[in-house]
């Protein structure tokens, strides 16, 4: 089956895009809940499929209708909009399901990027799916993926942690919980808290490589790279715009079996071999099986 955007001999890209849009608009849109990703800055990043869905939706749920109006007006989309945010999500669910069961087409968008990522919508999707109504993802821009892929840090395994707590004590507790995660860590952060967050990260996550990505896809896009300590030292409290922080995974330390054995002997005074192996593996960034194996050998020599 030919892709929507597969090149047609002799066609120009702009003309081809217009043809795809025209065909999308001429086809009926099936009833259902559509989760539509929208640009995180550059309006040109919206997909043709997203435009087709938004133009044919009966209702578009927006995090902020005034903010989303700029996007919709830019593309001459006149569908009715409704606000949908943390404060009204619960009471909007019943109305949305009633509309969907009546055959309506509802689109959900956030202020920017892919909806539901650190935005409301989870409860709505769960309720709609439980009601047996179609939930259709319309993929596209995402600040977390843009930052992760441009970071130069490992992407084979990552954990999206959203926004950290605003208060320092709770933030440090959360960072300590995330420290053992075996992959890159991705955070959203308010610009005025970036400096103190990076300082906490440097103290709790260790000497890891990281990236601070600001205003992605916009005119003043900026991607800063370095160790957490370096980035914390360079950070200021007067940053503006949307910020994503990507922290690389914990690096394995060059530690000898002798050093591990000595630390293991101390740990075994107060905990089991299983618990000690886990604790030292987290501390030194080495495989748990290596520590456990040293413990077995030590028992065999007794």
C-alpha cells in the first residue's frame, strides 16, 4: 500500500501536500477520540494528518483555548473548542463520552506537543476506552523526544520523569529514587528553577553528562551540553521559555574485585548477600551478578 507522502513522479512537494490535504478533507472522519500532537514552537511541524483531523473534528478539547486559537487560526480551522485542564477534566468526561457515543469526533490537543505528557487526559482516555469507543493517536511533535534525540546521550533506554517537585526536599527525594534507573533521565522544568534543579542533580546523581534544551524548534533554540556540575555552575535564574533536561545514565566505575570484596564484607555485617549485592551494584554502577559472585566465592573460602 502506497504511503500518504510517497513521491509521485513529476509532482512537486507543495502540490503533493495540497493533494493529500484535499483528499483527507474529502473523506469522512470516523467517530472517536483523537489525541493530536501539535507543534512545540515551529508551526510548520504539524503533520498533514493532524490538520485533517482537526479540520473535521466536531469538538477540539484544548488545554487553553486562547493559546490554541493561534494555531487553529493559522490553519483556518474553525472547529468548536472547549477547555480541558486539571480543574475540569473530571466533569468533562461524562459529556465527552455522551458526545462520542452519539457519533461525534473529538480531538484532544495540549498547548504544545503530544497531549497527555505532563498534561491532563489520562482519565479521559481510560474512560473512553472502557466505554468501548475508539481512541486514535495522531503522533507528531514531542519536546521530550526532540531533546532526547538531539542530546547525544544514550537513547536505547530512557525514563521520562516529567516535572520534579517544586520544593527542594521533595525534589531531592525524587532524584534519589530515580538515581538507580538504568537509562537516560528526561525532565521538564520551569525556567526559573533550572539552576537549583541542576545543582540538586549534580549533588545527588553524580558526575553524569547532561543536556539542557531550551526553546526547541523556536527562534532562540539552545542546547547546552556538559556535566551536571558544569551545567549547574553555568545556569542562571533568569532563563526564559520551555526547558527540557536530559541526564545520561550512571557510568560504571572502574572498581577492582578487591575493593568490592572489602565493601561487601562490611555490608554483609548488616544485610543479606542479596541486598548487599543490590546496594553495591547501585553504588558502583557494576552488574549485581558480579558482586553476588564475589560473595559466593568468599563464602566458599571460609
